[in-house]
């Protein structure tokens, strides 16, 4: 497999590989990760300024980042399941006809 990546594309990061349509879970994942990163930076700032609640903000922002990463992963995992299901279905149909 020859993979040459020359530039980053936000549309490819948020679209399904099979249909090319914008993925809701991919878009939501990127937004949640962005919000989590901003909250993490805010929490670190509060923590170093010795204000209350900075550690809780850091903890919850890491949870947001994890959820966003999960949403991105679900999109890729779902595409793989659909691909494997169609291959299995074709094999089963061929077995039934023979």
C-alpha cells in the first residue's frame, strides 16, 4: 500500500471513508476534543494560579478528550464493520446459490 500524505484536510477527517458524506460522530468528536483541549488549558492555568477547581477542570477535560476520541474511533470502527459484513454476506449468498 503506497500512502503519500501531502496535506491535511478537515473535510477528510470528518467524512466517512465509504460514502464521502460528512460523519456526525466525526464532526462531534472533533468539536468535543477541541472543547476538551481548551478546558484543559484553562484548568492548567487555574491550577498554576492556585485557584480552586483547576484540578477538577483538568480531570473533566481529560474525560471530554477521551469521549471525543471515542467518537472519532467509532466512525472508523463502524466503517470497518460495514465492510466486513458485506463481504460475509456475499460469501453466504454464494454458498446458498451453489
